[in-house]
C-alpha cells in the first residue's frame, strides 16, 4: 500500500495552483486535507503525475460569514464549521449535518471543499450545498467562474470542474429566520458514509427534499404546497422515482424504505 | 492461594510504553541494513487456470532483487502439511491455478516497498476462468466445478458419530424441533496486521524468522517440514509486542514459508508487512457453517437427543490447523445441557474463498448459534418460557465432574446458581416489564437468552477425531497440551519469569507478575516477566502460544508450579541459614523468617542469590536453586478413544446471557438496550483482565452479529476490502455489557482458573439473534443482523406508487447494470460503421491508446479509464455477436488491468428517428473484481455509468462533427454542454436506467 511515483509541488499562491493544473490537467491532483486522496494514492487507485499541495497557500483556509453567505476557502477544515458563530441559527442544516460527517479526527483534517470536489454520492456536504442552494467558485488559468450547486455535481466522483480547474471556495447561504431545515441520516456505523441521508428545506420559495446516498448525485425534489397528510404518498413517489440499487451495505428495498422514512421525518419536521 | 481473586486491582505493567508510542511491535524493530522488502502479487479472480504468467518486466525494474513464482517455491519447499489425508496440495503460492481472490501468485523482493509494489504492477497474468464455487450449497452440488481435481469433489471429509441411543430417543419423544442455520464468514481483524522478517543462512541451511505469529507452535513443525529442514534449523522468534491477534495471526505461516524462500532466493533478509486490504482479502477467515440441528423433546421441554448435521466451508484449501474449527467443540456439542443421546455428521467442503483458521471463539460461535437458536425454537414451538427450557436441561451441580455424551469432561460448575444469580442481579424481571411496555407502545422489542459452556485449554489431540479410529491407531495417539514456564533468580536475587505464550495485548506480564509474586512473597513490581519467544533458546512445545484461552488456566498454572518449586528449594536454603527446620520457615513480604520469632529473618534476595555466590554452602541433592522450568500437561486431556469420544478441552466455563433489543421498523437497525453476561470462569486471577476479555469478546460478537461479513460477489470477487466495507463496530455502536460472576474453581488446573477469552463470541451472536427473533416474531434469523437482512425478515410490502416500476432490464441480475439512450445526427448505417471501425473507436473512446481488430467481430483495446481521481490502464477485449446490421448487436467484453478486472455483456440498438437522426439505445450488465471491487464496490455502478456515458457521448459528438448538430431529445430543457455530459443527456441516461 505505497503510492506510485509522483511529483510533489507545494504551491505558494493560487496562481501556482492554476499554473500546475493548466500544465498537467487531469494528471495533477490537488491535495488539501488528504482524507480521500491519500488512501487512493496508497491503494494506487489514483496515479497522478503531480500532486499539488495547496495547504500552504495563504488565505485559502478562510471560513467566514460574508453578507448573506458562509465563505469557505479551499483549505478550511470541516471541523472549523463548529466554530462558526451562530451556526445553529444561521446555518441550521450545516449544524445538523456536521456530527454526521466522518469522525472528529477526519473532520479536523478533511476540508469542506475537498468533500465537495470529491463528490461522493453519499457524502453529507455535497447534499447540504445542493439543499441550501450553495455555490462553487472555480479557478483555472483561464480565470474564475461560479457554478450553482445543482449544476456542479454530475455523477459519482464527477463534477462540472474541467481538468485545469480547482475549487477556490464554496458559499453556503445564510438561512432566513423563517426558513426551516431538517436533516436525517442512516449509516451502518457512526461516521460512515450515509446509506441514505435526507435534508428537507422550507423557505419562501417552497418546500424541497434532497436525498443523498441513492442516486449518483444529491437528488433534489420540490414538494411546494405539500400538506402534512400528503407526506406519506409524496415520499413513496419519491422513493420510487430514485435509482435505488443494492450493494454491500443496503438492498434497493432498504434504500427505498429509508428514503420514505427519512424524507417523511424531515418533511414532518419542517412542516410542523 | 484460596481467595477467589488475586491482586484484582493491580494496574497493568504493559501500558506505559503502549500509551506513549513506545511499543515494540513488528514494524518498530530494527532490521539489518541489508534487509529488502517484499510485496505480494495476488489473484484478482476467484477461480481460474493461470494460462500465462510473465514476470520479466518486473525482474528488470531497477531495485528489484528477485521475483519468486511457484517455480522457485516448489524448488525449495514441500506442500504445507495438514492433519487430514486428502489429495489436496496446499502451497503458499498458486501453482498453475488460482482458487480465491487474493491468493498469492508471485512475490517481489526489492530495495523498498515502493519499488516492490511498482514491480508487482508490472507482472502480467492471463487467466482462463473456471466457475467459481462461492457457497456451501454450491460446493456440494454434483455438477459444481471441482477445486482440486484429484479429490474428485469439493467434499474432503465426511464423518458420522453416534453416542448413546439417539434413534430410540427420537422415536420415543413427544416432539421434534429443528433449526437450519448458516453462520457467515467473519474475522476478528487485529489492528496490527501480519509481519515477518526472514533470513536464510546458506552455510548452516538454517532459516530464521521474526514474526508476530501467535502459535500454536505445532505450526513450527509445519513450516520446518515445508522448508525441508529439521525443526532446529528453523528459528522462530516473536517481537515483544503484538497488536492483537484473536487467533488470526496463526494463519500467517504460509507467508513465513514464502518470506523464507524469498530470503533464500534473493540472498538478503526479507521483510514483509501485510497491508489492510491484503489482510481483509486474504489473511484468514473464520469458517462459514451450514447446520441442521434436530432435537427430540419431551412436552416439558426436556431435550432427549440431538442430531447435528454440520457442513463446514474451509475455503480454497484445507490448511493447518483445519479442520480444527469443526472439531474443537467435539466434547461439548450438547453445550450446558445434560443430553446423553447424540448424533453428529460433519462434512467439510472447499469453496473459492479465503482459507480459514483460528479466530476468537473458534468453532464456538458456529455451534452455539445452532444450539441456542434451537433452544429458543423449542420454547416457541412448545409454548414454554425460554429460560425454563434452559433450566430444565442444565447439567446439575452434583453431576460434576460431568462426562458428556461425546467424551468431554466438564470440570466444575453450578449452572442453576449462575442462571438464578444472573436473572436476579441482572434484573431480568425488570427487562420483561420493559419489553412489555415497549410493545404496548408499538415497538418491536425482544428478549434473547442463551447458555453456553466455554471450553478452554485445547487438547492437542482433538483434531484427530476427524480420522477414523483405525486411521488414528495407525498414526499414533495425539493428546495433551503442554504449557511451559521458567522462573529464575539472578545473582542479585531478582526474580524473572519466562513463558512460552505469546501475548497480543492481553496483559500476560501483569498477571504473571502477580501470580509469581504471590508465590514468592514479593510485590508484582519486583518480578520481571519476559514473553518474547525464541525457539532456539527458550523452552517450548507444540501447544505453546496464545490461543484456546489457555493463558490463565494452563500458562499461569505452569508458572505457579515453577515458582512453588523454587520457593520450596529456597526455603531449604533459608532453613539452613536460619538454622531451623524447613517447616519452621515463613516467607512473607520479601523475607524468610522463623515461625516463632519473626525478628530472626533473612531477605529473599540474600537467600535467592546464595546459589550464585555460595553454591558450596547449599546442602541437599540437585543443582542449586537458580531456575525452575516446568512443562505441565493435564492428564485429563487424553487422546480420542476407539468410540470417538474425546475430551477436547481441559476447562469448561459457564456463561448465561440475556439481553433486550429494539428493532427500528423504519430503518432496520437493531439497538441493544441491555445486555447482561454471567460468567463462571473458575478462579479469577485478575478482575480487570477478566472483565476486559469479556468486554472485548462481546465487542467482537456485536460485530459478528450485527455488522460484519467477509462478503463476496456472486462471481467470486471479494468486496469487503477496507474498514468502510467491513464495518467493524466502534465504541459508538457497542454498549457496555453488565458483567456478573459466579465462581466454581476448576479442580483440573493448578490455580483453579479457567479460560474466559472467547465466551462472548460464542454466546452473544446467538443471544442477540434470539432477541431479534423474539422482537420480530420470526422463525428464522439471518446473520449479520444488518438493516438489509432485518428488512428481509420483516417482509413488509412496499406502498403502491403511481410511478411505474422501472423495468429491471435484461442485465439486472448483474451487480453493475444500466443503460441509456441518446439521439445523434447520423444514419444507423453510419453509426454502425463507426462502431465497427478500430480507427474511429480509437479516436472516440476516451483515454484510448489503441484498438486492434483481431477478427471480424473481435477487438482488443488498451484504454485508460478514469473517474474522478481514480484511473487505471486496462486491456479490453470485446467480441460482437448477434449482429443485425445496422439495427442491433450484442457484445461481451473483458477488461483487465492493475486495478482489477471486469467482464460484462451488453446490447446496442440503433433506431432511426427520422432520415437524419438515430437513437442509440444501450443496455449493459457487468461485474468487477480485483482491487477496485475490494475497496470501491459502493461506487462501481456510478463509475461504470460514467464510462459508458462518456463513450456514447463521444460517439454522438463524433457523428455530429461529421453532420449537422443535433439538439437534445425534444422535451428536455437543457442544451447539451461541451466537455462533460450535459444535464439533459444525464437525465436521458437516468430514465433509461432501471
């Protein structure tokens, strides 16, 4: 379990990172918290020619509230979310999902943006970003661009990022006081990737539920105007609509059952 | 020594280094500067003939010292011996054929592990696949593929045993109750994996191996025979610390042989540290067992006879010490119950799964899962209280020592008292109230109970029960269980203890310091304990090592005998120096003194050093009292007799467990509300250690019962290669059990102690299963009690929906499957020609290096597949058939590469939409094996979909480049994007998916 040979570049500036990616494209991988990349390197599932370490780039570790959103720099650690002022009232969904993201030890090293870039269909942070209508700021030698969360995730470990792009930051909108959020997850063990996770949101645009762990990307479904007594039918339709499959951890039938159960619980909570 | 416990609160002396990062584990120890590193090239398929193995490129890589294949291994070794006479050769590397995923095929020795793994990647192998045999049922089928041709079937042993008069009992009984259960594969997964440093001295033809092997040291003989040297020419040493084993590290002996050969061929010392994926995939597993157990029962619930039919899956080879898992419990097949009529049929089959070996519980979990499920079924079917059924059948206290039907000799116990105390102290009545209240609230709450006899200190002869009495007579008797301990004094009068046990974190040094200190009137802190073993220097025997929970009962016993002998000799010296009779000398708190005048005293150190400094002053026979080595074996461990009766273990502890669990009907999760475990393990030598063993065994059992399974796909791929996919529970999932004790000291062990290390791995899985059966009111329970299995057991219909059920598709039975469609601007014929043209394919397949047509409809391509950060190079072979130009074609494909292999089939249809547009519809089913399946099965469907989509996207783009641009299908709301697949396309694909 030793990586294949690669060149290690410790970037000093954002421009350095962009330059390396511009030159090497898909043959370069960005290293931040290393919670996904390092095991993949060690198991030789990933064999980049270049690993560009961005942890020394100044200011990339920023995490702060700016205007109407939480700004999260590329190297900000997941556990830093716990230190955001009024997280529970201003970012209720992040607050509820945080304890489900890996373990304390992995959160201390793992980065928020790293989880978004990795795009594991069962991970909590991509689900939150989609449910909260967040945004990704991509950087490349060609410049910067912003992508909405729902347009960003394209498949299992596949995103809208081009080979020469990396995520410089992500933005999670601040909740309005009247918005309601609920999060539920079922995994085999504490800290595992979700078998199914669900987040329900009720805001002034309506009601929606986002489901993780089932389709290749977080799946968002609107339930505008939903009443409590319709929840049962609504979640049954949702479960049937999703691409539920069997794997080692859960049968397709269990996934549908969990979608019904978790979507129902979260919807009830935001409608109550 | 008459108290029930001894120094029960003394702190562990092992922990200082361990909690400050100063442990001396295998990989911490210094090695010679010449030492090279070994890496293993392993089979990525379950069952195949090795058609071609090419290690030339690996050999040429700079830094590589040697590449060793079956040729070198066979030149220097003999097959690994096994205690059953069957025409099955077991080598430490695959010879001509691979029989399980992870089986070593070749090893590389290089200057560093990095280079060694680079070289492993350069090894090329072609497999001709055989049908994989992945279950016990399959192995027994008449038309199943046969793993070992010379054997003629997959059944390598079939023995039947009859004790008492079971037929008469079944005829006369009021009821027959039976269970049919399958115990799945799991492992106790030590934190530290296997590790070996091997060396070969050509001048003396001597091998030396430092390894965290755990025993039994009977395996030393197996390794020496395999290496074709005398036992004394194999020096086996163990490191000071070992990071857990639970039996598992017994099975690294094939790698010891391999590393020794590697050292010999490479001409340098060779080091190998197993990695986690290797460990989970191919180290060892507990056996899986299919059991049908029938009981003849009276209306009162009294069991009059048992009829066992057990089929054991030992994996691809029967490997030493198997079939021990199946025979370890031979003396206690009736558990804690007084049942004298017994029939047993034991069969052993081989399957394309990792070979099995020692694992905590070793045979107990499999036996008690059947026996205690049966006891629960008796209660349910006869409408009796489960606790009453247990009580009715328990052996009574006045029956001890109790001879079981199959020859076991239970040493001591008061089972009724233990059950009564457990129910009283554990609050059973309150638990029943709690269950009833929970049920009134609509919850699925159940109570489980179980009673077990925990055997310890194995009879080294029990395994010969697999042989017929005639075969045994021919081979000569095997019996006993020698434990070895040395207690010595040095010239300063300090005391040291050495034992031929190999602790893996249990705290042997603490307990031995207490036991010997207690004998010699010294503080534990004054005793130095050494537990490393060196077979050339230390006293040892075949039973040496740490397994079958033999430490407290046998090893501590031997140490106490050695200390006692030394004390008697030193007392003689003290009597002489004090000028009194021996019986007038007392040894208290570090001094020998006169019984009637405590002021007349000499220090222990002074007396103990006399033998070194003034041996001439010591009178009496024999050498001066410097060192006592004891080889102790209990006479109760006799060889199996002519009627196949065998006392398989020396000690038999008693366990009674009960628990309350709640099953969440929405999520399928099982929550352990309360767990009570009552143990009678004889005299407790150290309360903290005993409770630690119980807690650890319980934790492993919760894993086995609810979480873990060494899972394989149907095609034989191993799919649980990381701790993400082999979910060992953590402290967050494991509740604290309530631990209770009773004590009936063993009359057969020097200290009255019995083993206690494995009991809960035997009692807890079935106790939890019984509770789940009670909660769900179901007859059959399937381990592990995972949400998926729980949901299956509940068998609840899904709600009807207006969304039509997705068509399962032609390939839905494949673990990876899917399909999609896309409309492109080209005629079917044009697309057809593109699909059949190597040049076009090379241009449009992302990451494609080459495509060659090997025949009219067969292609070979070299492609780099990548999804996100994961990528690898593959050789892809595709064959087309059922060609209906230009409408449809079927294809089969195989891909092989460093990350693993895959094979699949698919179908493509080209449907003209209008004159210029064609809809391409595809469907596929596949499976994947090798590393990518072992560690990433969760993501394979999504990743495959991406690869397929990219191909057709590229095809569409290419067709479009040559024609006018085509929009997305009408009705979609997004234009296709450049670069990666557009959202519209993505949706279309999803819709086509099942």
